[in-house]
């Protein structure tokens, strides 16, 4: 981990920050004010950025790689709620606002690079920048809406339908996510996903 300023690829990181869905509307002065609060983290596949059930929370902006939001039951059964990748963000903002433990984990699906800061610092920062707060809270609501729609999809659509919906919504991710992970997200076996692909049904 290092600060943006101390990172060997700081110029690339600064460009990537300006391309982020939430941060792209910020002025150069606002980015400069935010940058000292950020820590750059280079992650391996399988690394946990956030553990389910904790109270210490952080805000993440993804520069490279793919992350997943995962809920684990007491019986250790996992359900993937969503995938996210570069130019997007991950957060547990709703839990922080409600003063409840994190309801899910955030895990690296692939090698990844993120910048992060404590959620308390992020919230203090956006309170001073209303346009940024509006953009951020819109993304939080969009994520929650996507997860709700996905949960409904799992109940209403058959296997080919679930795959087609994913392709329609996230065509850019289909070939990047390991098929075992994607099959789990779509509530089917990797064999079923492979068979649908070979039969030309997707």
C-alpha cells in the first residue's frame, strides 16, 4: 500500500481517478484535495477488501481488475450479489449510515488495483462537495437497484434467460469473469453455462 504521490505509477493512477464514474465530474482542485486521503492497494485474486460483519468500513474506487460483493450464510454458503470493475466503485455506505455491520464481503475476483479511504473521511469529504455527494449516492442507489433486479431474475428466468440478461447488461464483463464465478452468480453449474455456450444458446 502507498499514497498516490509515492506510487511508481502515480500519473496513470491520476488519469484513472478522473475516469471513475463518481469522480469524473470533480475539478482539478477537488481531486488534489482528495488525493492525500487515498491509499493505493494492489490486490491478488481472492484477497478480501472488506469482511462481512465488521464495523470498520472503507470506500473503494476500482482502477483495474474485477471485484465481487458476496454474502455468506452461517452454513458457509455464498451468494454473489454483484460484480464491479475498473472505473466503478465499491462501498458499504448504507450500512455505515444505518450504523450496522457490513452485510457482505468485497473480494477480488482477479488481480486488482484500488484506491481506498476510510468511509468516515469519504463521507466528510462529500458533505463539503454536494455535487459529488449527489453523484455518489446515485451510484449507491443504482447498485442496490441492480442487485434487486438480479435477485428477481434468479426466480423468474430460466438458465438461458439469466445468461442473456447478463449479456445484455454486462457484455463487457462476460469474457473477463472466470466462468465458475459467473455460473455461481447466475445460479447454475459451470457445466450448464459451458453447455449453453457450446450449443450456441448464448
